[in-house]
């Protein structure tokens, strides 16, 4: 099993319910692709180190989430990455493979 950590930032212009729904949907993507989610940590709204421009909007803060997971292969990671790049609700994401 491979261990991964995914950090993603949800844009702050969404309502609290939409933010939770977005985070849950990305967690579901991982679970549907045979990844075992170990821990989900919601850090809340944080100020970004620098402004991020995505589309026509510029963001100075965002809602941070960290998901720890394990998976037999990288299918779940690739699907998460693909959908995160397409999503207009995520500002940034980072996927790290952790060593045991």
C-alpha cells in the first residue's frame, strides 16, 4: 500500500454548505477509486501567502483541507488530480506520496 497526503484549497466565495459539499465530493472521488481515507483534517479559512488568480477572480484566502489516504495503485490519485484541475471550486491542490 502507498500512503499519500493531499492538501487542497477551496475558494472562499462559496457558502459554508457548498465548501463542505465540495470537500466531501473530492473525498468520495478517492473512495470510489479504491483508496482508503485515513484522516480528513479541515484547517478552516486561512490567508494565502500570495494572491492567486484563477479565471477572472483573485483570491487572498481559502479553506484548507488535508486528506491522508492509502491506495494500492495511483488510480485514485490520478482521478483526483484530473478532477481538481477541472474544478472551478478549488484554488490549488498538492499531492504528496509519503514514505513509510
